[in-house]
C-alpha cells in the first residue's frame, strides 16, 4: 500500500480489496463505500508509526484464558 | 410517587415490606409501555405474559420469605442482542429476524436467577453497529426528549426505555460507546464496566476485543444494583476476568473530598463539532466537583484520534470477520448503514490490525499510568446533543462520540448527565476509573448526581 496514493491508485486498491473479500458491492452503494474507504485509509496512516519491541501485542493472548473453559 | 420515579432500592424495600407487589409494578410498566412506546419504538419484542408470570413468581417468593437479591420482582429489559431462551433475539436485523435462542445469555440467566421481571427486548442499531436506520424490519428507537431526534446507539432502545420511565434499568452493550452514547443522548446513567468484569457469553458479538456488557439506568444506584447482579467470572467467556467482585454500593454515598480527578481536555476542546453547550456544561460539572472537594486538574494523554482509530480498526476487522459469509451471500439483507460501516473491515490489512493491537497496548498503559496518580478522569461523552434524524448522513466520517478510548484501554467509564441544551436535549460527561475500581467511578457519579439532581427531570411524552 502506498502511503500517499493518487486517486487512480486508491481506486485500484479499493477494487482489489473488495474483490479479494468477495464483496459484490451494489452499484448504488459503491460511491458511499468508496468514501468510507478513503476515510479509513487516512486513519490507517496514523497507526503506521515506528514502534519498539515493548509495543508487542501478545499480552491479549493469555494461555490460561484459552484453556480455562476446556 | 409514580413507580417509574422510585429507585430500584426503594422499590425493593416496598416489595419486601409488602407495600407493593411485583405484579403491580409489572402491570404499571406494561401500561406505560402501551401508552408511550409507540412514540419511541424502544421495544422490538414485548414479553407481557412471561413478565406477569415472572412477577407472580417473585410475589410468591416474597410471600414465602425467599429473597434472591435486589432485582427480585423488579421489571427490566434487555438489548435485543442478548440471547433469551425461547424469546426471539433479532439483533434488529432481517438476518436474524426469526432467531429464537435455545438458551439464555449469562446476563439474562443471572437476572432470571434473581427473580427479576424481564419485560422484553429492546431496539438496537443493527448488529450493534448500523443505525439509526429505516430499512430494517423494525423501526429505530426515538429520543424521548424529542422524538425527531436520535436516541444514540447502539443501545438505543435501552436509553430510550430508561429515559421514558418504561424501566428503571435496561441492559446494553458497548464496543465503541454503545452504552454511553445513548445514555448521553437520552440523559440516563450508562456504565461500561472494566473489560472482562461482565460475561458476554450469549450476547451477539460486534468485536470480541472491545465488547462490554453493562447497564443503562435512571440513577447511579440503580446501575450499581444491576452490576451486583451481573458481575462474575465466567470461564467460558475468554475475555472474562477472574477477579474479586468490586464493591459497587459500599462507598456510594461517601464524599469525593480529596479525590484527584484528571481532565484530558485536549480530547474534546477544539474537536470538530464540539457544541459550546456541551463545553459549558462540562466546565460547570468541573466546578461542581471542585465544590464537592475534589481536586480537578487538566492532564495530557495521547491524541484522541489515536485512540479512536485504534479502536475502529480492531472493531471493523472483527465485525467483518464475524459477518463475512453473509456479506458475500446476502449483502442486501443488511441495512445500508451496517453495510457501509462493517464492510470497511474488508479494506484493512493484517499489518494494520497488528499495528492497532500494538497501539492498544501502548494506550492502555498510558491511561493506567495516568490513573496511578489520579483516582479518576472525566471528559466529554458526546460532542453535541443528539442529532435530528433528518440531519443524519449515511457516510459521515466524523463520529460525535468520544467514548472509544476506554473500549480500547478497557477501563470502566460511566456516562452521566451534566445538563440540558437550550432546546431541551440532554448533555453529559463520562467518569473513567482504574481497572476494576467501579466503586470509585460510581461514588463520584453518585456525588455529582446528588449535587445536580438532574435525574429529577423526566421527558414529557
């Protein structure tokens, strides 16, 4: 994914992702979904920041919680 | 005094003293629902017959000196994503319009075990995300303070029902603010407990990592009573926390003098769409807390947008994963808003989701660290009063709620009214506490409620 894509690249990315997800977006919904996608794209950039090893996410997987209901 | 204006604790006292019966409370609630609900559409399914049977059972128990707890004989209702055995659970969606679960959700079972009276199932945004919508099998709930306005969501029927006095307490769920949002717009209390404190088993998921179950209630004490009933470790909910049950009512009437309260003012001051009325009411709330003896100071946290985006990425990925097959096979059975919001999960990469989880850990640590030197935080809940249905835009990207941060971090957060707009719509703030310290959050809320007495005003319907 490009960090600063032009409109054509965005449209292509949108199309690829939708097809890969198996979404057949109705014609009258495409414009609204695309607007949401562009907003989402802006959002994702903010989360793509340099991080350190301390920012690792495995803390939300606790083997005790996985096994306790079994 | 009318029953809807009596706190659950007082109703419980009267029930135990034989001054009122559960049957009378239930019949009164059903009468109010018949008169008022057609204006606000809070209920999807009314369970009048089983409610009257529950009430009879509660009265029989009282007569035999059997006391299961504070909700025995008390009418309440559940958001229609809580499974209820033999009673349809629709998620306000065509996709589950005729779904009748075989078993109760843990929360429904806990109320049933207490002998509480379940009046029915309440409107929601479709699958707790899409709404308010007019293209679903059931109409959207309306705001009791002005029925041209939205009640917030997704626990929209819960907020509307409590504000209209149809029940003192209704259960909601909160993944990005779905308890606190309708509480703010409808002028009720709404408690999103600490992540893991209340079992979500049997509640239709929106996002496993962010879903919380909690009450909307007319007063802080009503919410505290509900928490006493529903809290508990559930080994079959992977998110459930094996911790001692907090003391919800023990310090409810203690002074807040000397408590240190932090204000991440940068979250909302200057935010696009911030209403000056919300800001003025918030500043007045700060003054009230100071007059009560609390020490209130502005603090810094990471930027609000980081919290919001982090939560939305996790929520949308998980929501899309849950509904992916239906989006492929029957996409037009979803309402438009649900479709527009949930399909965004299809456009997020695995790397983005991983970054969101890493960010989540950072943010949770940042808030926990701040709360080491403050007893609680306060900040705005909604940036503006409830919008009119006519002003809702399907593709709006600016969410006027500032609730997501504490779904991301897992800390308990209580929505509480701070006043009314010039047009008579409720305004509010949220009180955020340390993990599993609901007692302090409720204590601050109760002190503020007692000082402002905003709960003494009801909408006229």
